[in-house]
């Protein structure tokens, strides 16, 4: 079974992210024999993102890992939300008792108006219901609006533990810390409660099925000193880690993805997570993918594994050579897209429709074993 194969990979020193956990002398990584499928925010193609229902479905559809993005409540509880601003993913605007909580904040240099998780206690958050933010084209997911409560990180871990036991396979968790510098600045650090929860669930070892992600650098370095689980440095096609930028650092995501930059990343992280267009760049004229960039090979030589974001089944999110038909939100050839990225050497990918990811991954593995 695929799950057994993945577990076997994790236990092999030559292929395991845990094998480079000490970061003292990273060794070159090789593409995982069985690439990992991560349910991006659960299974948001089918259920509202970051709900227990979405995570449960992702697991049932075969995802190896699920990804809860984490923000903090006013009383310091980690909840699963992609954004601390709640308007587009909850019914908060329909609660008259919270009308006075609507406010304007500047976070990471961007002025935003709405209702923010950090201004609500967990008890108040639990009165809200989740909604699909992409309701315009994900009608199946939107049909479940207002049915599910907002999940805490501990509830997610409890679900994973339960389903792992019931299904007889290891299910991993890939939490992402959202806006860590901002939450630090308001006295609601994400790292301490994250580590506490992982330790409470005995998920704090180098061999634990957990990877922690961040677009920033400082909190990953801090986590590297506090916990042994593998860490994931997220990078974007443009810009820089906010925590370094505000300190006047010249480091950008572009410099971090050079061979020298990757060697530095490998001192504190185990995985690199680039936007998929950084691996298969699109032609500026045709919008089609061409020759893979050097990024995956450079990352592997630095001792880093590579997980790309995000595989989405709709044409709008694909290069033109993977699109099917002219409908913007029609379904494209996601099988071909995933195959192309696996052929380019990636070790894992985030997917909004985990079942499509699992099918394409399994077909790719079978083809390479025959």
C-alpha cells in the first residue's frame, strides 16, 4: 500500500527528512520514491477550507498529510484559518453582537478592514460558522457553508490521531504559522502554543509525521532550537521574508533560492516550499510550462526536499498547456500537471483536490517501478 511505502521511506536514513534534522552537515537529498500528497487546507475543493470536515475528507480521499494554517485567538488558542481576517471564511459579518469588532489594521504594511481572530476569544470564535471563500466557482464546497465550527489546532491533531488509528495508516500534519512576526508584536506568539500542542500529542520528534511551515525565517530558526520536527521554508516568486525585510536585510526569496541561499536555508530547515511556477516557469507569451528551472536540483544538492504549492484542478490556476477547454473555472488536466512536476523531481505537493493528487502520484510511482 502507498501508506506503507511512505512509512518505509520515512524510516530510511537516506531518504528521510529526519535524516538531516541536525542541520550540521546536510547531505544531498534524492527525490522521495513515493512523493507525498498534502491536503491543502484539507479538501477545499469539496468542503469549506480548514474545517474538521475538510480535513477528514482529505484523509479519507487518501492524503498523506493535511495542512492547517494557524492563527491565534485573543486568549492564545491556535485555530485553523488561512487568514486572521475572518470575513471571507466565516459568517462573522452576520453576527450583530460582533458588529463593533469590525476594525481596520495595518498588517505587514497592508491596510485591511474586517473582523480579526485575535480580537475574539475561543468561546466567541466557536459561535461562528465556516464558509467557502471561493464560492463563485466551488459550489460543492459552498453548499456546506454555515455548517461547521472553526477548528482548534488541538482538535485537528485529535482528528488525525483518531483517523490514523481507524485507517491503520500514518497521517501527517503540516501546520503553517501565519503572520508570526505580527502575532509576536501583539503578545500572541504562535510558536509556544504550537510546540506545546505537538508535545502534548507526542508529535515533537524528528521522526514524527509533522512538518512546520513559515514564509518567515526567524520563527523557523527559533523552532529549530525548540523542537526536532522537520521544518519547511516557504518561498515566493517575489518579495522577501517580512521579518528580515523590516530589519533592513538584503535577503529576498530570490537570493534564498540561489545555491548559496539554499545552503543557508538548509542550516535550519529540511524542506523548501516554492510556488510551483518557480519549478516549471511559464512562458511569458504563451503561458505554457517549458524546461524545469534548476531549483529542485539545487535544493536537493543542498540537502533540502521540495514541496510545491498549490495544485488546483481548475483551469484558472494552471499553465495553458494543462488547461482543458475555454471555461476559466472548468477542470483542467491535473493528472498531466502533477506528472510534469513529479518528473521535474519534486518530493511533495499541496493539492486542493487530494483524490486527484493521490491518483496521479500513484500512477507516477507505478510507472517508475515498472
